[in-house]
C-alpha cells in the first residue's frame, strides 16, 4: 500500500518516547501492576505518587493492547445510549477529573497531551438516521446531558467541509479528546519520574498465593513479591488461567480497526470530533485525522482486513468528501477490553488482588477516576463512592429461591 510505517496490529503511531525498556525483574515491590496500558500506567503513577514502590509488567510493549489503538475520545454525551445510564455518573465524574489529571500529567512529564475541548458533532444523513438520532438526542436530554439539536445548515456552519447531504446533527459541547500517543508517552515519563519500574515483553505466568491471599506474581524470569497485585491487563485480564474459576472476570476482546489520514490545507480537516452511524473521526493537532472504529466480536484475531478498511473509508467519505485526497498514513487494529455489561470492573476481588479492566470504549474517559479508585483501594481499602457500583459482585447470579414449606 506504500504506507510510510509498517502495518501491524497496533503501533503505527507509536511515539518515540515509548521505545522498549529492558529492565531486570526486581525481587519485591509494594505493588505489582500486570499490564502496561493506559489503566495500568495511570494507576501505577497515582500509586507511586503516594510513595508506594510500583513495578509494572507488560506482556508486550507499552500500550500494545488497546491504549495506542484508541482515538482518545472523552465523550460521555456522544457515547450515551440506551442501557448506559448506570455508567453515566462515573463517566461524568471522570470527565470532571480530566483537566486536573491533564495538568498534573503534563507537569510531571514535561510533555503535552493535545487535550482538545472542541466537542462532538453526531450526524444524520437521510430521514431514517434523523429519526434514530432524534431518539438518541431525547435520551441525552432526559439524562441531563448538554446536547443541542442542529439542522443541516447549522451543522455545515460549524464544519463547512461536510457534504450537503448531512441532514441534521447533535452538538455535544462538553465532549473532549486527547492524543493517545502523547498520553501514553507522558504516562511513561511521569511513572519513571516517581520511580515506577516498567518491564516490557515479560509474561506473567501465574499468581503466587499464600494463606488465602495473593503475595506475588510468577514470570518467566522468576518471582516478584508484592503486598498488592493490580490486574490491569485489558482484554487479556480474563485470559491465561491467572485466576481461579471462582474469580473469573467476564471480560473479552472486542476488536476494532482504525486508520490515520494526513490532512493538508488543500484537503481541509474537521474542527470537532464527528460521529456518524458508521464511523467516528477525530482531528488531531499534528494534522492527522483518525477514523475509527469497527466493532468485531472475533476474539484475538489479529490484523487489518480489506473489509474493515473499506467500511471505515466509505463511512467517512459519506459525510466528508475531502478524505478522497488525504494520504493514508497508518492502519491498525486493537482489542477493546469489554465486560458483559460494557462497564469497567474495579474491585479488590481477593486479599492482595485488585482488578481494573473491562472499560470497553471508554478507557481514556474513565482513566482518571479508575486510577484514583485503584490508588484509594490499595492505600485506604475503599473506593470513591461513585465507583462502588462497578465491582465484580454485580455479575453474581442470584441464589435460587427455596420453596416455602
């Protein structure tokens, strides 16, 4: 295809600051974090900032699950759909934490993360889509979200590059976005600044149990003893036989394919994140336009497919004609960690064992509240009230009722 960077499951837009680390396994840490993605590194940074010694162990390279494959949307309004009301308070709480999280992360790392508060436009083309979008808009308003209905003329006033066929839209002004590459690079540097040890390309082969609690992790390089283990391995959190059946996590991979287009002055670009029924598009300050993402329940089937790329390009071209002249700079796929109810699992599920996984499409949005909840669980033994509904216990089957005698 003539791409300037190789095609692989993810990582085409990998930041130079994320080059592999070769660190030997220590013998002990206060906390061992399994998983070097967004949630694992954010939790490690928050914990280490409280004076806790932390080692992060990543089976691949930093961010190689979903974190670098994401588009970086912080979009509770655009994401809101039927059935997601229980998640909304957590999402809005985390969005409110993001400006402080951004400021602390940029100060700690010395790196910008391209935080953009431009809002989202959710578009409709044709009568059927308008009716479905009206239903979604009514749901947003009933749920107390800031959303404004716009006609086609008003939409194109905000985004002149869109096709005249765009019939209507909803503006969600409080939705924001970040650049995942920059966030991950900043987290790596912030973690290292507070003494976090990050080990890449080392698989955790088991948990070490003693006296009914987890006391360490087993790896191909040996054992790491720890007071607390944080399992934040994304879509792999439910894999590998790490947990006994009684603690099994209802988390599976949900594959997504995406691509990066290079915009120019001639092609034009977008000012807002734009969503349609087929795709979402996120303009970045470096001139890229990220188009994502397919939803494929196919397990860990790696790679980019012609069908997936066609769906993305055709979905984007339907509303944005300028993409025909944009250079395709990178393509990739990744695995969203999806729980049975599409909401995160944040919990101390056994003595010495905390889990933080299952964030589905909302990993970046929920990163601040998740990291704070994990740090509170480890340091204080309890989470913020807003996170307490998202434990593993919500998936427990009710005991069958006994017949009255």
